C-alpha cells in the first residue's frame, strides 16, 4: 500500500500535485503542522486521511480537514491496522503544548493493542532521537511497545535526522523518519496470506 506521510513542515509542493504523480491510498500526518500547511486536504475527499498531533500543534484542525485523529486509537484500512501516538516528551510547562512525561506515555500505552503500522510524532527512545536533549528525546514507552508488539512499520517526525544515518530497522520493525513529505510503500501481506 502506498501512502503519503507529512511531518513537521509543509510539503515541498502542492499536495494535489504529489497525488497526481503518486497514486496513494492513504494520507498520514505526523504532527507539527497547522491548518494552513494542510488546508488542501479539505478538498481531498477520495483518499482517507489519518494523523496525530505534534507538540507544536493546536490540536484543533483535524476535523475541518477531514483527518481522523488516531491518537491512542486504531484505524483499519485494506486489511491493515494503524495506531497512533501524539506529541513529544514534556520539556516545558505549558497547558497548550501536546507533551507527556515518560511515565505518562507508559501509562497511556500500557494496554494499546498490536497494530501493523504505528504512526507517531516522536520517535522511540534511542532511535532517531537525541536522548541527551529533552526537547528531542524519544519516548521509552514507544520503544517498549515496538519491542513487545512488533508492528511492521513505525513512522515518525519531530527530530532532525540525517536520513542517510537514520535508524531504519529495530527488531522486526521498519522505522521511517518523515520530514516534510514522503511517499512510503508499505509491504505487508494481509494476515490471511501468511499461512
């Protein structure tokens, strides 16, 4: 399944132009965007749109753009189950910012079911993050989730990663860092074909 993922900055070109060139089945937004960066999505009604908010988001624009918020929810599409986790590690006191402590993230994810594809704003701890910098530290709970639940794919934004040096595999999970826009081909056999 081919998807368009968008994170942290507006796409490099108009979304409709990308879609003319790339026949995608699903659009995923990974946070730190705003209504104006994504306003074209309101006119795109023939492709499902899912997303999670980032730590710099208002948390209020998904509905007007037809994006389904999958923070701590699952979304099933074409025999694949997607899950989501929003925000970043809490690095300042702010009522508006979407942030969680490491402990809060563990509590939120403790009963989250297995999914094929996990989308998040922040990376897992120690994977494409800067563990020594609280502002760009990944979530330890997401790392544990990957180790235990083994999603086939994990997509994230948030950090400033050199894509040539990005970690792309952790155990059985393919890790995909997204900045601006990226076309991703999810190569997963539906469950019933795995026998």
